[in-house]
């Protein structure tokens, strides 16, 4: 990438997109193009076509997506597959038609098979059945990856697909109906502490293991790969180690200062038993995560406290 490139960050107000914007600006990339969903509905092909025709864009970071936790994926499967297919198809197609040959697409490690060997290597994609609760989302994301790879093969573009593990950080979604596990637990612990509630409920058994990557580390990896990587294969982005949900709860309790008890609702789904990525490929390319889980949790909670009154959460 060149410092003078006009870079479109799709989804710049979300957890991932906002982190990418921060990292690009820190690295001296200041010619950024940003559009809110009200200004540009990426699900509308006509509007996306017009945007790329009217703007001179050199590079695209496709961080826009409809995302959510187990509850949201269970309740709105049609929305997840439809919106994600529309967003990625419109952006990738219009970007190509506008002559853009450099694009980064954000996949997700939750699209690996439910019982993939651990830690999950890139070649495990499409080798087994998907997790039922997020299958529509996963199928949409797999389609996006294959679309990028197919454009590279047929047209010689350089569209990169990355597979980030579970993410958290500032600008996360803390709505209990649609958030992922870490921000939901952080909010539950905070509100229980404030209200004096002696217990909080956690879905599942607490035994599943998850890997958590701070959003600013993901952004750093994405910018690094866009500056250096030219392969057609997907690249995992993670920290290479995991933690059980029960262990995570204890760490969050410590950061928040909540001393109550945890009640595990084993009638609720656990989801995938374990989800850890193999990051050998990424490390061989010269990058590894630098933010510890403790430091990332502390920074996320600090931001949450500063923005609690303005967060659009229920």
C-alpha cells in the first residue's frame, strides 16, 4: 500500500472497522473513505455501484457484516445469510468493476467445521459439518472467501481473506440479545456489581474453550498483511492459545471487581466445544499478537465505563 492511496473501510464504525481505521491512521494512511450505513447501504447493489463509480478508490477493507452471538444467530438466520451475502457480493463485484485489485475480506474462525481438529489450520475449511447455530452466517462467509479466491484465479486480483478468531475491544456490541460472549459477560458483571446482585447467569456449562483476540491486534495484522501478503490462501489471525468460558468469567470478574457467584444454565447451548486457531502461517509471515487478555479486558472495560450512558443497548 502507498500512503497516498484512497482506502475505503467498509464498516468503519464497528468493532473491526474502527480498529482498522485507527491502525491505518497511526501508520500514516490518512486518505480514508468512510460511509455510515445510512449514507451507503451496502446491501443495495445500485447504491454500491454508484459509490465505486463516483469515488476513486485504490484499496478496500471489507469489515462490514451482520454479526452476532448464539442468540442472534438462532433467532435471525435468514437475516444473517441474506445480509452478509448481499454486502460482500455487492462490494467485491463493484470494487472489481471499478478496477480495484487490492481488497481484504474478513471471514471468521466460526466458519470452520464444528469438530475440526484443534488447533484449526487453514486447510480444515470445508472438511466437515458446520456448527448448527451459526450455519447461515458461516455459509455466507465461506461464499465470500471463495469469491475472493475465484476472482484472484480468474482475473489476477489480489483479494486477501483472513480468518480472525473471537474478537473483543472498544466499540464492541454490548447488547445482551445480539452480542458475543465476552462483551455480554462484561456487561452482566458490571450491572450485577452496580445493582448488588449476588449472582449472574451464564449460558451453557462453562466448559467450552475459546480464543480471544483484541480488536486493535486484529487491525494491526490486517494492515500488515495488506502491506506484505500476496497469496491466494486464507490466513488465520489469532493468539494461538485459548481459555475456558468459566476461566474467562473469573478474569472478567476480577477486572470489573464483581464478587458474586456464577450460575451456569446448562439447558442453554454450549456451541462449538473448542475453537482455537493454528497461527503458524501468520507467524511465519512475521506477525504475532501483542496484547494480553488481561490488558485487553482492562482497556475494553475502561471504554465501556466511559461510554455506558451513550451505548445503544437494551
